[in-house]
């Protein structure tokens, strides 16, 4: 673990986070390393929130810090986009859930792997997922659910896909830390992972 970086994120010390990230990138560490270490810091922010030491404003600040890091040119250049497309992915965060950092990183990685990515944003209803699938005719639907309560709307989305006869036309991959593998089996998605490179590999294996 990169103690300095993780600690700076935990302390919501935006200036130090940026300085350390730039230092690590210049030292040759890649965007994936940065993303993993900043995520570890976010986990610590989450723990402090659970313990009542941090409040919602701190979660907001943590999100802002992560998003600013992802906007650095050095981070973006790690995700170059090839011109030839190998398939289409519709991606979105499930209804009731506003967390989008993991989803956005996964979307960038899919683009970089050659996918055309249709990003529906956050709080996406089952109906909006279905409408987008009808319009974009994707090979894959990627759903992000960070909140445990998102499981309910993810279930409703898969159920609606079944009801309108679209479930067999697409592969569904689910990601997000608050979803357990057993719950995913019950819902009936094709794959589940919180590991982004593994998620990209799974999507590549489907096209
Ligand atoms: C920042 C943050 C916020 C920000 C989010 C900003 C944003 N734009 O995303 C804001 C302020 C909006 C927020 C709000 C809330 N949050 Co919040 N938040 C966090 C925090 C600190 C970091 C989340 C994060 O970005 N992590 C870094 C990214 C990279 O990780 P990630 O999104 O999980 O993605 C990873 C994987 O899950 C995976 N992944 C994600 N999506 C997908 C999709 C696919 C297809 C694949 C393959 C992979 C994948 O890829 C990433 C790499 O590992 C977490 C703590 C934590 N441990 O994560 C709490 C946390 C998620 N929040 C929590 C809570 C409770 C809330 C609130 C309910 C608080 C409140 N009382 O209002 C609200 C809910 C609002 C809503 N309706 O969504 C809880 C959730 C508990 C639970 N089990 O449900 C957590 C765990 C904090 C805690 N420990 O209590 N939050």
C-alpha cells in the first residue's frame, strides 16, 4: 500500500493527493496503480463515515478529489481510444445510486479496449436501461451498484429485460463493491466483478 497517498486521501488533503499522484506518475506508476491506491483511501474515508467521524460533506469532498485526479492529463492519457470498434456497451449506475467513479473508470477502460460506450449516467431506471438497449443494440450491458440498496433496482432491471424478451440479446456484467457474488447468481447476471481489468477481460471474451 502507498501509505502516503492513501493517508492523504483519508485526510481529504487535496493538495497533497495531487502532488503525490503527479510524483508517482512521473516515477512511472500507471493510472491503474493510482486508481487502486486512491480507492484504498476512499475505503478509509468510508470507514470514518461509518464511525461517525466523517459526514456526507466529507464523502462529497472525497468524490471531488477522486474526480479531479481522473481529470489529470497524465491519467487520461493512460486511456487512449482506438478508432476501430469491437462492440457496444451500455453502462449505467442502477436506480437509487449516485456513485459513479468506478463506473466512469470502467467506461474509460472499455473505450480504451475498443468498445463503443453508451453511458447512461447515474440513477438509471430499469425502463431507461431497456430504452437504451433498444436504441443502441449493445452486445453488453454493464451495471454499477455501489449501495447495497441498489440490488433491488438491479434485480428489477434484469426482470424487466426478461419480461420484454431482451435478456437473451445481451450479456450483463455487474460491478460495485456492495453486491455479493451469491446475490448476483440469484439475480441472473452473466458476470460479476469489482476488479476492473478482469471486467474488461470478461467483456472482451464476449465479443
Ligand atoms: C465518494 C462516496 C460518495 C459520493 C460519491 C461521489 C461520486 N460521484 O461517485 C457521494 C457523496 C455522492 C456519496 C453519497 C452517499 N454515500 Co457514499 N461513498 C463514497 C465513498 C467514500 C467512495 C466511493 C468511491 O468512489 N470509491 C472509489 C471507486 C473507484 O470505487 P467503486 O465505485 O466502489 O468502484 C470500484 C468497484 O466497485 C468497481 N466497479 C464499480 N462499478 C462497476 C461497474 C462494473 C460493470 C464493473 C465491472 C466494476 C465496477 O470498480 C471500482 C474499482 O474497484 C464510499 C466508501 C467506499 N468504501 O467505497 C462511500 C459509500 C459507498 N457510501 C455510502 C453511503 C451510505 C452513502 C449515502 C447513503 C450517504 C448518505 N447518508 O446520504 C449517499 C448515497 C447517495 C446515493 N443515493 O447514491 C456507503 C454505502 C454503504 C452500503 N453498503 O450501501 C459507503 C460504502 C460508505 C460507508 N462505508 O458507509 N458517497
